[in-house]
């Protein structure tokens, strides 16, 4: 069974796991150490123009880079 099938089955059992739990202006606002302490093992990023502007491949700031 592929990893994608396993993930899909997990999502079907509990759709709330894919709802946004953190919304931020950019990834520099996220405390990854704290999330790790809380037991977070995986993160899914929805870029949503928080890392780069639409249709551009440059970062919004040096902090993000």
C-alpha cells in the first residue's frame, strides 16, 4: 500500500486533520520548535502567496529564504 493511499484513508476517517489549524502571513511567524514539542510530526504548507508572490519565483523577504 502506497503512502498516498495510507494518507488518503486517514483523511477519509478524520477530515478535520486537513483543515487549517494555523494561518499566518508567512512561515517566519511559525514556531517550529514549539510545534515539535507539542508532538507535531508533519506539516502541510498551503503556499497561498505567503512565500512568494503569485507567478514569481523570488522570496518575499530574506527571512523567508
